[in-house]
C-alpha cells in the first residue's frame, strides 16, 4: 500500500500544472492533499472525482484559503471532518478516515508566522490534535498522521537553523510539541529510514530557494509505534514540481 501527502498550495493552480496526470502515474492507494484553497463550484468534475478514487473534501468557510482532501481507492467506513471546536473546524484543516487497518489523519496545521495571535492559534491546534490522537490511540488503534505540520522538527530539517531560531516554524515551543509527539510513541517515518541532511519538502518561492535546495522539512508521516513494523519505506519526492511543497509518502506491507 502506498500513501502520499502533498501541500499543493492551491489545487486549481496545480491542476493546470499536471496534477491529475501525476496522480494517475503514481496511483497511490491514498492521497492526502492540503491547502486546496477551493470550493466545490470552483473545481472541474474530474478534479472533484478523479477516476478510480473516492474523494472526501473538507472546505473552509473562507474562500481561497486552507482546505484538505483525501483521495482513496477504498472508501473508509467512517470519516470525520472536525476536532470538535468551531474556531478550528471552520478552517477545514482535518480529515480523519477510519480504515480496517489503521486510522489516517490528513492535517493542514496552521502557520504561526503572521503574529502572536496566530502563533497561539497554531499551538492550541497542536494541543487539541494531540488530545484527539491520544483518545484514538487509547482504543489500541493504529494511527497515521500526515500533512503539512508547518514546523521543522530538528536542526537537520532546515537549511539554516541558526538564522531561523526566532522564526515561527522553528521556535522551541513548536519543536517541543513535536518532541512530545515522539515521546508519546509516534514515529517520524522519514527519519526512521533516513538520517541524511539536506532533505526538505518546502522552499521559498520568492527567493527561488528550491534551485539551491535552501529548504525546510515541514511535511511528515508519523505513525503510532504499533504500526511501525508494517512501514517498509518512507520518502520525499523533491522532483515533483507544481507547488512550493513537494509530496511525501510511505509504503506499507499488506496485513
């Protein structure tokens, strides 16, 4: 089983750059997309319902902002679109899909760079998501959490850690939440398989940072420890263009 995740920074824009052709070439079992920035009436029919996939959209109230979608070959028996608190749920940031093998969270975590208020919003969203994860895990469920976390966890996860010590996305308080995630038994699958530096998933478009690989690793697949033995591979796809982020993925063995 192959599961991919991609912050497309506007699904209509990336459609014009070959998104559907890429999807049909890769044919993941599940694709989690973040930052769709679109409502149903703005989308082509094929983008709403790609061939061979069931689709689950979470649209924010604000147009042209946020939003997530999960495309899946096999429909999950249960799908949830909220964390249970309105101030977070109106932004359309989460889809929780319950499959027989695991529960998959497709999450677009907030960006905290705008101001202190928005940073608090991000940290509160982090904490509520953690509470939901722990509630699910308490039932002995196997968990996958993927998406744009909007934080580089360790110094190895961005090109210039010293310069960004006081920048949201690499603040100690943000990184501490990810430390807590790991301490409670969630595994960063990419780092489990790959310890090499210079592995990023986001590059600043304004400074043309991608050509120089001056990036950040903001996109992750975490799994609960009880699922780790099923993960055979975790990877980044920096060759895939179309967004300021690139896709990331994992592969799982059957059973």
